[in-house]
């Protein structure tokens, strides 16, 4: 009994390696004692059933963690689930709730993100003019749960970053008092049928006083079963391609994933599951071996630095025993679906450009260099897929992110683009205002939902999402999935050579020398050279009021 109690209340909060050490320590202190898990036969069977119904793989460790969560909820008022993005934190409590409902228990949930709103909207506030009290999101949920009968369990789910500014207000709730004191002085007493469940990736900002009051379930990348993740993804693929995809994933995907994880040369840090899902997102519906290879390079290589991305491309071609059409530029290879073979990107320049095409800086013609076409192919599958996959485009200022997106948006049909220009003061309130302008609210059997007013599909475009300021705890919702590299000199010369041609033909039509493409390209090269020299001379470190990007070249033209 002592060993079982020790393991039950301690193992759930250990890392993967510490669990092994703790079991070894238990065996040393209590030799000859068999280590047994707490058995909940009915709940375990219900968990397996709801996992199957949700089309999930049944993973023994995930069942074990769900039972640990149930045990902690029985013992503690508050339980925190800690783990990296994609580790299965939300799945854990959702499946446990579904399993409890399956065996006849009633569990109601109230979900919120405490960091998505100011503190006064979360906990309520008093109007200083009228002295009128207004409930916050959390206090309103608290009033609802205390009205429930004792045989109805209620979970208040706080899914988001934890910091002392709001979590300290719940200390009296999380201890044996189970008492919430609101800023108005009113107190709400919770019964044993109420639990707070916190879901976060980090507890570094929480105080020891808060952590000691909560039970903890720790999920780690080491315990993530990637094979089950891939099997679950394969199950949702078209039946006619599933067998081929399974073979190719076994031959190349796992090897490529290990190479990427070993290099660990990400432009922006992401989680293990994020890397896997990024790779799989490009493989949907691949019919041909060559198509699979190209999409594998895009999916797993999109967040790598350029040097590692080039090495990764060469490695994948080597494993697949394929030869890129251009050995000197393997990254410029794409799959030509009409011919069913690999091809190399070629420059595509709009024909019959006139000077009037450059009158509006927001609708400049697009010069499709090989690099631009490659970058478009990195994120176009996410825009065109039915999964409506959210993604983020990362790159230095002036590298062409906005132009790439505008061009990609122009290719969409029955789609409206709702643009939010972010600044240091942008908050969730501004997003809600934009959604209210472009959407209508419809009541469904699952609650109220937003639907686009004038089209079938809405794309929410958050421009300069890096500008909203962080709070003092460093909270940010920025998760990067894709890198956009800064354009090189050759690309800039190609783009601005194409831009100069119609402008010079209009303004200098009597000067025959500017009718030559070679002269125009020479002028474009000189402009780029001047730009690079000025940019190298006036660095941001020495001249903070100067910041040169390729946008300067566009204005020059």
C-alpha cells in the first residue's frame, strides 16, 4: 500500500527519465515488492472505447496518464497538465471526460484562456462611477458550477500560460478552503464536485505556493509515440493512396525526421509533434513517388536554415535514389503533375507591363523568380486544403512576405481576406472587431459560431504579428511553422530589372539605349549594388534611425 501510494502521487509529475530512476529507488528501498498500477477496469475500458470512437490510436501510456489525471482530480481541487505543444494535454482531459460520461457520470466543462483577456475581464471588476459589480469570465463560470447538484461534476479548464497576476487569486480556491473571494468582497464556496484543470507548457512564472496546492500531470516528448501519430494520420488518408503512403513513410519519413531532429537547426523553435505534423501536412494525397519526395522536403525542411535545408534536400534525393534536374540547384526542383516527373523552376515574368502597373505600391506586378515559386509552394497547400490549416510566415522586414501572401490570396476563389494590421497595442479585442465586421453569428446545436458574410471562406491575415508587445512574463502566441528567406542579390536584380523595363520605356522612349534588356539589367544591378553598399554602411546598430530593406528599391523604381 505504501509503495502504491508513493507511486500514485509522485510518478505523474516526473519526467520520463526520472520515472525510471524513481522506480529503481523504490525497488532498492522496498526489495521484493511488486510494482502495481492502480486499476480502474471500467474506466480503462471506457477510455479505450472513446479513443476508438474518436479515431485515435490506443496508446497504453496515454491511458495510464488519463487514469493518473482521474486520480489527481479525485484528490485535489486543482490539477495542472504540463507538457510541450502537441503532447496531448487537451486530448487527455477531453477523452477522460468522454469516458466518465460513457460510464454514466455527468461532467460539465467551462473552457477559457486566462491570458486572452485583461485581468478585470477574467475575475470581474467594480465600476468606480456607479459602484456596480460586473462578473468576469471566470467568476461567471464559478456562479454556474455552484448551482449544479452534487452528482454533477464541473471542470473549469484554464488553457493558457500561467503567471502570478491571475493564478495567485485562486490560491484560496486550490487549498482545502475551496473558497473564491472576488474583488467585490463576495465569496463563492465550491463543493467537492468542482475541479480546476490548468493546461500549460511551462510553470516557470508560477510561485511555489501555487504549485504546491495542485496535483500535476507531466507529459514529455520522450513519451510521445510518433508511430501512433503517423498511423492516426494515415487512417484519414484516401484509401487508394494509403498503402503507397505507408510504404514511403516507412522508407523515407522516419529517416528524414531523425535527420532534422539531430541537426536541430530550426529558424524558429518548435515542438517535436509540431515538426512531425508540419511534415505530414504536405504529404496528403501524394500519388507518385517523386511527388512524395518533393513534398517531404518541403514539409520537414520548411523551418530549417538555408544551409541545413540544402543539405537536407541532397540527403533526401540520395535516400530516394533520385537526381534533381539541376545538380547545382537541387532546392529549385518541383514535381510537374502534368508530365509526372521532376522539373526545375524557371523565371516567370508578366508580359506587356506598363508604367501604370507601378502606380499603386500595394498592387505591384509579381516577378516569379525560382525562389519565389519555391516559397509559394511551401505554404500554398495549407491555403488550398480543406483542413484550413493555420500557418505563420516568418522572415526579415522587406523580404517579400506581404507580396507572396497577396499573390497567393489572389489565386483563391470564393474567399475573403480579413487583414488585421498589428501594432504594439493590438489585442484580442481588435480581432473580435474584425471578425464581427466580416462574419455573422449563427446559433447551432454546439453553440454560436462565426460564418463569413459574403463568401464561402474567410482568411484572417495578421500582418506584423511580431509587433504586439509582450507582457512582463514574456507571454506570446507566436508559433512559427515556416521560414521565408531574405532575397539574394541575383533575385533582386531579376525583379527590379523587370520593374524598370516598362518605366524606362515610357519615360525614356526617345533614348534607344534603354530599349536593350542588357542595359536595363545592368542598371538594375547598379541599383542593387548601391542598395547593398548603403545598407552595409548604415547599419541599425550604428544608425538606429536608418533601416534599409528591398522596399527602398521599389520606391526608387
